[in-house]
C-alpha cells in the first residue's frame, strides 16, 4: 500500500492537520479537543457500522498525535486527561512509541490456510493427499480444511493446481520481523514492547489503521510560538516526498515560511559518519582486531543487534548517527537553538529521547506529520518560490536514504582514503533479512565485512513516516545525490 493514498493515510493526515490547527489557533484547548471527534467524523458519512466506534478510534488517534498514551479500556479516563502535561513547548516521547488502538483492530486471523471459492472440486484432490494430519476433507464436492487439525505446513496450498487455497496472515504480524505482534484475550493484536524495535512497519501494513505512533507536532508548534529559535534538519530521504516538482530549495523556503530559523541537510552528519566508519573499518576490521563491523545509523537495526544478538554489541560502530552528528553541528553554530529532525523514520523518535543525546535533538517529526502542519498553515509547496539554497553535503551523505547507500558511501571513502585496503561490503534490508545477516555474522561467515542494516525494506525511503511510493522516492534521492557538488567528503574535513 506504499504510495497509495488510502483512507487510512487520509485519516492520519487529517488528524495531524487538526492537531496542528489546535496548536495554532485554539483558545480553549480542552473544549476544542473534546469537540474534534465530532468535527472529523460526520454523522452521515461514517466508515464503520457504528459512528460511535469510529469516534472512539479518532479520540485515541488524537491522543497519540498530541503525544499522549492510549486510554485503558477498563476504567474511565477522559479524552483530555494529561493534556496540560502535553500543552508545553518541550516533551519527549514516553515509550511505548508504537501502539495498537484496540477498538480499531479487526482481530485478523493470525495464521490460517483456507479454501476459497476457486476450488474446482477436482478428482485428484491433491490437497487432501499431501496433508500430513488429514485436515483436508471433501464437503459437497469441494475441499475444506479442519482448522483444529491443520498444522499450517502449507503443503495443500503448494500443490493446488488452481491456487484455490489462501494463506491468511495478519498483515501487521507479517510485516514484523521480530515477532513482536501478539494476541490479547479477544484475539486483537498488541505489541510486545520487549521485542519491538519501533520500526513502524506494522503501522504501515495495517489496513485498518489500528496501529499508530506518538507525535510531537503539537509541542513543536508550541515551541515555535514561544519564540525559541528552531532549526530543522531534513533527512536525505526527503527528496520527492512533497511532490515531484518541489525542489530542495523550495522545501527550505517553505520550512522558513512555517517558522523555522534555518534548515540543514542531515546528509552533513552522514558525511561525517561515512568518514568515521571508513576509518573504523580500516583500523579495526581490516587489521583483524574485529571480525566485522555493523553500521549504526538505523536505530531499529542497532536495537535489533543489541537485543537479539548481544555478542555483536562491540561490533556496532561508535560513529554518531547522521541525525545526532548534524544536531551537534547545528548546536555548535547556534548554541541557543532547538533542533528538529524531519525524516521518514518512527524509531528516530525514540533515539532522540535517549538521555545521552537529549541536549542535541529536541524534536522529531516525520514527513507525513510535516505534511499535516503545512496543510494546517495553508502552505502549498508547489506554489513556493524558492528563496533559499539547501546545500553543503556530498553525494555520499545524500545516498544514505536508500538501502545500500550507507555501505556504498563508506566503501567509496575507504577506497579513496585507504587505497591499499580491500573492503568487503554487505547490506540487509527488512528486519527478517537483518536477522539472517546477523546470524551469518555470528557464525563467522561475514568476517572482514562492513555490514549495513536497514529495518525498512528499501531503506529510509520506506520508513513509516514517508509520503510516496518507494520506487519514486529512490529515483528522487538518486537525482538529489547526483546534484551534489562533490562525490565524497574530503578526508581532512574529518
């Protein structure tokens, strides 16, 4: 569903827009928040059988969009409870970041094989013959599956000549590579926070919009209104996210019109990271001090490695992530500024809230959330006349937004800075593939390698907070990378 403007995406964007409008214009916040579900859900146009259910779902989405947690189902908590704690200019995310809205969850089948109406009732009925548990039987000339006997081996589906057997997997669980999606007592999904790495792919793949993450857009607008100097840094994956004709310079001008004091490329920090990781590879891996090294820029990948493969912790690069490195550049230039990271990623929200970097990154919002803010302020990016230039980073740093781009940038730097060193590069995208890669590394099959991991299939351009299709984003990032004045950063700039 990536790149398709589904009703789920429209609903999310509407919530972000309305919450931003509250931050800009509300004079009686509690009353306005209480009235918002009635404004959003029209009585005659409900998408659900019950308008009351739809409004209940909207209430929870509003809370998450304002940085609040979901309300418990078993006791009374008003919609606006905790609102005053969020009506401030600075508020970090309180985990869990990703949450399932119970009233919105459809309790989809977790894992089930089912015969569809495409069954022809063939004489051979190979589905029945290959079933190891006699779970397939014939009824009225058609195949049926006894769910109590079925062991989910899939042999019936594989052998059916008409592809008449469907394998139903809960979409959110199918997208989760770490098994964090569980069932509650009513069969609805919930997220095991001990396993979740906050990549947000479950949210992207839920067709009911039952999974959402917390936002800081309300607090960011409050900070702007309070007179703070707010500086934005935009992740390399921003290219193309706000329309095919919106240039980087137009986006920078639009952000300044929104109230940002200045705008930096996060690719500047990526350039620093590429240099640091090239030096790390040359000094640690190429010399045999470490069997392999892991990149550090994707927080979900790093958490995956630390949580499920603790023996790899010392192999993860100590280089600052591009977000943090760029924040430190900004704070060096503007010590009194607050820094906003604008990117495609859900897990960056939690990375920014870690105590070790709290002084550097003050807010994280996604491209999707930013689109809602632009809409609330009636800023049409396609009509912006560019008055600024977004520049400074090299092609190496700008390429970080696409899977393989991090490893490619580091490889280029190694070959340029250390021409006598042979460099071996590997990369994995999606949590399931990242786990496979780490298992191979643990087994000693990736020695001598620099390994890039990206939690999202396709890389940052497929993050949970993006606006456009992955293929279109990859093309736009490639063009932005090619437009850089330099291919890689000069070594002496490190």
